[in-house]
C-alpha cells in the first residue's frame, strides 16, 4: 500500500509526526527482532518489551500515553490474549491500533476472533521487513489531518453495497440508507451526520441520474489525471443533493474500470473518511484492481440478494473471493425484494447454512412507491418515509450507527 507524504509546507511550525510503536512478545528476542525491522522506517519510534499481551493488559502500572501502535505475537487459541485485547480496547483513553504477527497458519475463525476483539491487522511473521513495516499504516492520522488542513476532521464509516445480480435494488438501497443516515446526529449531538454517496460504477452507474445529480466533469478529470486524490480533489468530486447528502455521480463519459488505479482509490477513500461521518459506496458487479484497497478500507460490506439458487451461489462466491485476502472483512447479506416471513421457508434455512450466516435483514418489494419516488427524483426515504421498504431499512441503519460507535472498527 503506497503512502502519500503530507504537504507540511504551509505549516512551518508543525512538528513532524512520529508513529510510536510498542513491540511485545513473551518469546525471548522476538519483540526486539520485530522492533529492529520496524525501526528502519522514517517517522517511526519503536521500543520493545518481553511481555505477552495478556500480561501487558493486567499490568497495574501500565502507561500507554506515548504509544500509538502495539505490535504483538499472536498466540492462537489463547482466551487470555483475547481478554487482554478487549481490556485494552475498553480503556477510556483508548486510541491504540493493534497489529498481530504470527509464524503459524491461522484459521478463518481464529482471525475473525482477533478482529472482533480489536486487532486491526494480522500479518505473517517473516524475515521480509516490508511485511512488518506496514505496521505504521494502522496508526491514527486524525491529528496529522488536523495539522495539515485544520477545520472539521471526522472519522467516518465506509460502507460497500453490492448485489448478487442486477435489478435487485442496489442503487435505491444506497440512496435510502444515505437519506436515513442524515437523520442521525453526530456522536456529540452537535449537528446532523454528514453523508457521502459514491457511484463507483463509472461505466454504467445511474445513481446520480436517478436523483437529478450529475457529474460536473471533475470525475472524468480525476480519472484522466491518474494522480492520487487530495482534499481539494475530493471536494470537487462531490455534488450536494438538496442539502441532505453529497453525491459523487458517475461521469457522463464511459470509462473502463481500470481507469481508477489502486492508489487513486486508496487516497480518495482516505480523504472521504476524514470529510464525512458515513461514506456509502455503490459498487459495480465487475471486479477491478482497485477493489483491494477499497476492501481494505471498508468497515462493512452489504450484499443484496434474493433466495434463488444461482443468486445464493453467487453470494457465496463473492464472500469467498473478497475474504480470501481480507479475512476480517465484515459481510452482511440482506434479502431484497422479499418481506421477512413469520417462519423461515426451507430455501431461507438452506441459504443460511450455505452462506454460514443469518439472514437478519429483509427488504420488501414495493414497485408502486419506488416508481413514485423515481418520478420526482427522490429516495423513498424522503418521498414516502413510512413505506414498508423504509421501515425495513431502519434496523439496517441502526447496525451501521452502532458500527460507527464501536471502538474496534477501522480508523482513519
């Protein structure tokens, strides 16, 4: 992952920011070895300590005020280690990031347990220093952003919305979620949440056109420039929708999916996370090279599907494909175009077993209300806020809001 050095020239008195890393392990010499590998990087300060993560969390004299990242040796299957992680995460002053390194092969369930307990990344313990040097990327950059630009800096949730097949309501779901999230207040109750909607299908996307918001030309300029996004570029890409939320509409010119480079995607999402409380990505059904940095930054991936056999199989393929390199990626499957039955039919129970997850959220079909909303260029959540579709989406919104408040989610 390429890091873009911040331009500090406008701030002559700003002090260089240093990522302060604590490398720990109960294995003699391991913490020092890892620490030496990390210390070669500029902007990194490393200290090492022979101690397990569980013992560190139980240390009554623990002082982590001068620590940004804890790099620790993973002990597979250790309940004490998971308890230690949760204890460190529950600290009132918690702003730590955690990087686990291991020489063992971990199962998917073990990695998922670590992620749920608060680990940001799990990496193989090898002699290749670049693998370990990536630890600096999980360090917080909020303070850096404040020094760089000043003003309002946020730490938004990034949501990816995709679908098992076309015509299942992906774009309308994105717009309805955006409208409902703008009803929420920020954590400090000061003002409504800022929401951005991004149409990443720059070949066939219709998100902006469905609400009469059109690209100003900035999207095409961004793709042609083939340069990383900065704050000014990100602002130019966004168009307001009735002072409710901002939209990055698909460009008027069709562009190939590889017109967006991985670096462009990485820097764009990093900027948007700092600008908004919620960033919702309307994803294309095709897969491009920039999916990897996108999935690395997504806090939650929502897959819309029906319960036909071919759609369920496609969802399984998507989950397996996306999770292969992003094991801790949270994926929520939402049944679209169908009301939740009082008792789950056999097809739903078989789908849950096949997908290895519960089908918690169901969105009913309402063609009449959808058509009325489309005629006036509004999401149903604005046109008909009491419709059955909107009522079904409110529990989904609650899970997103709860995710935003979670201390274990990914940070800017």
